[in-house]
C-alpha cells in the first residue's frame, strides 16, 4: 500500500472509531435525556459508521494495481463510493425529517438539561474531526475521504441544531417542547445540503470535468524546467481516485530526430511524476516548434 492510501485508510479507521463511540453516547443520552434531536443525531452517526466502512472498502479497492482490464487502475471506485455515501446521508435525513414531523404533532416531555453538556462536547469533537479528515483528504486528493470529512461537519451542524433546540425548549419551558423536534427537522435539511456539496465534485470527477487549473499551471511550470522543452500547448487532466492522469502537448525544436523527441518525452514524463507525485499516467505528445509557428 502506498503512502497516500495508508494515510487514507488510517484516517478512515479514526472516523469509524469516533463515530461508534459518539453514536452510543448520543443514543444513550437521547433516550435518558428525552431528546429526539439527540436521538436523530445518533441515527446520523450510525449511518456515518456504515458510510465510513464503504469508504474503507473503496479505498482498499482503489489501491489495487492496474491490470489488463483496468489499465488506468481502479481509482474511479472512489467517486462511486461517494455516491453511495450520499445515498446514506439522504436516507438518514428523510428518516429524521419524518420522525421529527411525527413528534411535532404529538406533545412530549421537555429534554433534560444534561443533554446540553453532552452536545457541547460532541460539537467540539466533531468540528475537530472534520478539520483533521478534511486536511488529510486535501493532502492525498481523495474525494471519498473528503465526503467522509463532510459527514463529520454535517454531524457537527446537526448537533449544533439539537443544542439550540434543547436550549430553547428548556429556557422557554412547557409549551416549547417541540423546539427539540424542530431542531432535528432543521438538521435533516443541513444533511441534504451537505449531501449535494459532496455529490457535485464526485459527479464532476466521473464526468472528467475540468476542475484543475492550479495543477495545470504546476505542470506547465515544471515542464519548462526540462531542457529541450520550449513551451507547452494543450494540457488535459482527469482524476481517478487519488491520482491525476495527464495528456500534455509539449513544443520542442522541430529539427530533433524521432529518437531525440522520444527521449525528451520520457524525460519530461519522468520529471513531472518526480516533482508532482499525485500524477498517475502522463501521456506526452511532442509538437515541433516550426509547425506551431507556421500554424499560428
């Protein structure tokens, strides 16, 4: 397993372990504290556990080496796993919304004050976890790990909504018991919104949408450091898993022999992959400088 994959797997185990503990804490506190908002939060954390397991399976599959049937590797499993994670989120949001509406229509007891203390600690922990996992996702360019990070952020938001609902119910007293349930309903809306934020980049990855201008600039700058490369023309990038596959047109002296052009293309490819380790397959197309000038 390479370094990026190892980081992704360890980070996902960290997410799973945290979600298991939090789901138990939220569920027990919600039942004992008479808070459906906290129980709804526990439901989301439970779905997060299964979603993180999906991410883990996807990462293990994405790390399999290229073979005859998958010459570009198995990285495209990552956005597919992200789609499944989004389904988990939307289903959990729908369940929470349904139960919240049912509870709003039927009066119940006020939540217990200790649930606020529990939620305060949960909000802090979830925001810290989001920042850790999101930073790791950026470090290794993993869309599924980014989806897992947004799970933690959505959990922090639902916990914040639950905190507000319980605080209103306790401060306003009898007659405001439903504030807890309205908070859970608001949390379900947050979850759907975050689901879209997770889904959209993964869809772009599957559709080979161009989203990598900064990386294109880095590739062009690094290409010019290779002796013999006069300029670059077209540069196309598509992402698969944690790797970026590149098609680059490089402009060289038109008087070079075929072998010299071939060797220069290999030197450019090796130089790019050495300086930009996130690159996967790099296809170099050599353009003669004289031809470019005549067509200008």
